C-alpha cells in the first residue's frame, strides 16, 4: 500500500516526523514524501529533516515565494503529476497551509482518498488563509484525524459523517515527548544566548494578520522592546516577519531585543521549556508552551486551541495597544492540569487507521 505524504512548511515537518517514523515501521506500507518547497531556507526546512531524521523527500517541487493563488495553483499541478505517477492508496496532508489544500484537492479530483492530520481546528475567522485551507481540506477528506474533542465536535457540526472522524490525539504532543529529552541533551542554546532558565520571554510572530498589518506589527514589536528593558526577550524572527518589519521601517525595534534567526526544533524546544513566558501567534508554539507548562500570551483575537484558554494556561492578548500587551507580557500565571491532546501515541492511531482503511479504499480510479 502506498501513502503519498505532502509537506511544505515548518510545522508540517515536525508533524510528519512523528507520523513518518510510525508509517515506515508499518508492514506493507510504503511512504512517498513530497516536499512542495513552501518553506525552503535551510533554517526553515533542511535543519528539521536533519535533526528529526525525516527521510529525504522523494519529490522536491521547489514551489514557494509567490502569492497564495500562485503557490496553490502551481502545487496543485505539480502534485497531480506525482499522484498520476505514484498511484497511491492514500494522500496524507497536515494542518492548514497552501501545501495542505493543494495536496488534498489534487487527490480528491483524482478520486484518491485523502487523510487529514489535525482535522477540525477552527478559528471561525474566514479572513485567515489557514482557516480557508483547513475547512476546504476537511470537506474533501475521507479520513479526518482530529487532535481534540473540540475538533471532533466542529467537524460533526459541519455535517461531516461521524465514521470518517477519528479522535487520535495531537501528533505534536508525540513529537514533544519524543524529542523533548533529546533537546535537553543536545541543545546549547541557553548558553549560546547567555540567558538563564526562567529568566527570559520567548516570542514568535508570523501570522499574516500580524505581519501584514503595520499597526499590529508595530504594537507587538514596541511592546516586546519595552519589556526587554526589564526581562530579556528572545525572538527568533520568521523570514516573513523580518521582511515586513523592514518594509514598514520597524527594523530599529527588532534591534531593541535579542533577535535571532529561526532556530531548529531542538533549540526551540529548549527555549520553550525554559522560558518564563511565551508570547506567540503560532498554533504549534501555543501548544508546546502548554506541554512544558509555560504561560502563553497569544497575540491573536481568537485561537483554535480553545481548551488552552479554558484551562487558564493561555491568555488571548490581541495586539491592539502597547500598554496592555506590556502588562500581559510582564505577568506570569499557571492553569489547571488538563490532558486534551491524547497520550503521545497519535501517530500510531494515524498509521493503524490508514493501514486498515486503505484496504477498503484500494479500489480507486486508476
Ligand atoms: N519552531 C522552530 N523554530 C523556530 C520557531 C518555531 O522549530 O524558530 C517550531 C515550533 O517549535 C513549532 C513549530 O515550529 O513546533 C510551529 O511552527 P509555526 O509557528 O511556523 O507554525 P504554526 O504552528 O503557527 O502553524
């Protein structure tokens, strides 16, 4: 049985690392890995393949750098070519990027069954490109792997048949458990940056709603720069954020904190574990903050990971004005102990269901 996995962006490499390891250990299952090229810089792509021991992609499509429409269209065409050649039993897609949608759509049009890891997340904000990608992907998927009970309920409310939906847990939790200890052993990032455990704030910003809005980006950067005078702020800067900050004339603010290039996953885990607080608009980083029991100030108006807010670990801090953000960042808090993301064996659930379900589905259109 052949599964074509489509990845392209940083968070997908981490999710795929957890799943690929199990898929490739499943007897009778062959995985073909497609990298669309959406993220291609060494520190946004290659480092993850090396550190997380992800196999070399079988296909590297080299598509990125365009608008959403250009990227999605070019990926759709190129992935279709791969699928016609490989004739897989399943196409496996992850999360909510343009690569996810292109993979799902290419497969669905060829009547190849689609499996979606991290199905059912909703922000209910259709202005987010991620929301469009995930809603459309869920609605053409045949096997929907939901990370949480909330995600299951979102899917059922949208009329997706219950027999397609499986609550397997969160594959990012699998990755956090698997690589957490490796990070402790191997990462030297705290020494390299000369920061003390629990003595700094870790920040990440990359969502279009923040980076593409000069007012919101200025508010975030000003607040971080102010806070840095009291508590050091470590800020691995996403390439898009740097580009926009430069375009809006905000580089000077970046110089007023400890900005670094994006780091590999093991260094990131180490930075997360030891932060006093994490300020982020990332989906993955919000959850990782919780996995390591670090308070998280989320730089958004809403979040898909609502259970984190309900438990108290995560506070929504919409970047509207500098003063309230500074107040948010200088606080620390904790929350209730909850276990909404499974037991660290979500990838095993994905592999089992794919292997079992694949037999039913192997009669496809070829
Ligand atoms: N991450 C990383 N290095 C960084 C910033 C983030 O390894 O410099 C990891 C982070 O630990 C998490 C994932 O990238 O596992 C999150 O990706 P991102 O924030 O790009 O996307 P999102 O989760 O919002 O989809």
